[in-house]
């Protein structure tokens, strides 16, 4: 039985195979990795930003407390006019530390 010339038998041995590494799942894998890296950087930046916000909130709270103390002292001195009183009286201490120093110091 003769074979037709258009049909050839497959070569024996190795079968040639071309790999396209820039299409399909490899390409999608690279995109996922890039996206994962970007997400990680974004999360890290968000954590740093949140830490800075927390620090600023704490500082703001501290400064507001200090402001309230200074306003209280200002109001106290405004309500007690020491300029018209005798010169031998001393004004009250300005802070709690000064009070303790004057009492025990």
C-alpha cells in the first residue's frame, strides 16, 4: 500500500514545541505580581500615614490642654488686679510645679 505524498508520517524522536512565555498565564502572573507589589506599597504608606495622624492627634490634645491651662491662668490674673494691690503681695504661682517649689522649696 502506497502512501499519498501529501500525508507524511510524523518524525520519530523529539517533537518540536514552541513556548510563548509572553502570553496567557505568564503575562497574567506578571500583572498579578506587579499589582501585589503596588498593593503592599500602598498599605505600608497607609500605615505610615495613620501613624502620623495618630501622633498629630496626640500632640493636638496635649497642646489643647496646655492652652486651657494658660487661659485659666490668664483669666485668674485678669480677675485679680495685682497692680492696684499692695506691693508686698506676690501673685500666685504660674504652674503646679511652681506651687510645689514655693511650698516646699
